[in-house]
C-alpha cells in the first residue's frame, strides 16, 4: 500500500541557489554514466564517448542502513550534483525500497529513508525529484519524492496502467520521458500534463533509461541495450549485451575555478588546467575554466603567461587535486606587487 506525504506544498518550495557558477551543460556524450543492477551490488561506470557503451570501472554499492539487494533508480541532482539512488535492502521486499545519496567515487550510500515501491526516479531541472511506482503499489503512479525524508506525494496515476515503467529527464525539452510495457508518455514537470506517445520498435518493459543527445537515448531491456530517438520514438536493438541494469544516470561534471588577487590594473595572465583550457584573466576576482571534469579526474592549475611592465609574478596555491562531485572553487592565484623602480624606468 502506498503512503503519500500530504504536504503537497513541498512542490512549490522556492529553491535558493547560491553557487560558484552554472552546472556544466557539455554534450552528454562526453560524460560518464553510473549504473545500478537488480539482485546485485555492482555499480558500473560507463564511458559514453563517441556514443558507444564502454564500461570503464566497477564498484560495489554499500549502505549505512544495511545490506543491499539491488538498485532500482538513479538521478543526479542538477544543482548539488549529488547522486540520488533508490535501492532495495536485503532482506526486504519491493515495497520497502529506500532513497539515499551515493558517493560517486566509492558507491557508498548514505540512507535517507523508506520511499516505498519506487521503480525509477528523475530530477527535473529545478531540483524536484520525481518517481514512478510499481506493482506493489495501489496504482502505477507519478509521484513527487521529498529528498530530505523520502516521502511520496501523489501527483497523478499514469494514463497507461501496467508494469515495467522507467523514465528519464530530457534536458533538451524539459520533459520527463516515461515508458512502461504498453506505451510511452511525455510528462511536463511544470504543469504535470501527461501526453501519450507513439513508440515504434520498443520492446516494452523499461529497466533503465537515459537521454544522451536531442535525438539519442539508451534503454536497458533484460541485458540488451536499445537506442531510441526521444523525438520520433523509434527504438532499435543495438546488439550490445549489458548487465541487468535497472538504473542509469550521468555522473557529476565538476568545474575548476577559484580566486585571483593582487593583479594590478592593466596587467593580465593566462591560466591553464592540466596543461590546456587556456583562460585569460585581466582582473581580480573569481575565475572558472570552461572545460568540466569527470568525477575522479585529476586537476592541476598553472600560470602559462603573465603580462605587465614589468611582469607581475603570480603564484598558484591549492591548485592540484582530484575532483569529486562538487565544483572546485578554492584555487588561489596570488600576484605580488610589481617593482615600482623598474616601472618608472630606473635600473
């Protein structure tokens, strides 16, 4: 039996976002994907470069709540870049699934609470988390999930009432794409209008789904990878054998930046990260490199060139490390005062 949080006003909460900068919106094909499996603690990391499915790393999921039977939903918070997961404890049934936050470098889950029979989740761009329910619920429903308590709030019952539902947020349209064993729909998270789709060639039951580009998504179906076009809804069997994935989500893409201080008027410097991504800085204040990292990538900030008459020496501190899911904002570039004697032309 589903239990819904009666405080539906949580959907209307104002999210105040004071951050270092906007989240990276680079092509999804350049990002890493995390996956979770049914009846397994295995978490794979997939490289989607060149739009190919390549497993590059594997981890074992753990939880501070107890043993894990499987993972049934993953979604990256668009603001905090934390990975939220729905997992099933062991022992435990589908109606006792739990919401947690997964460390993207170790797959360790910090438990939040019981979210009920959720079979997939997806964040909208505003940071609201939505889920779809399964066979252990009263109906197959679209719900809001409180990220602080894991409580459900019913929004509507799906127009197509059957099993095998999965969904993914489409950042190119702002909609949530949903598919179950008998059909598809497009859900507007702003109005909660569900519009039925017309899939072609879909195998039906959806274990996991992710949208990579405006015209390409991936879907997991009993160990087989399908591709689909989110616009035309044409599905194709890629012929790629995969694990029994029941969750897919992009990893975080942290940005590297910090503060410049002491740079004199009229002077400038060019910073680099990892020997590239040149960034011209001509004033004190915050800076951010344009290229995002993947979780686990190393970074090293250096000064490539400095200009001035005479050249003003600038040094980097706290400029090396390994990225996690958070933006790196503490790199410091400190510039010493230039020699005024040389500036006035004296030897």
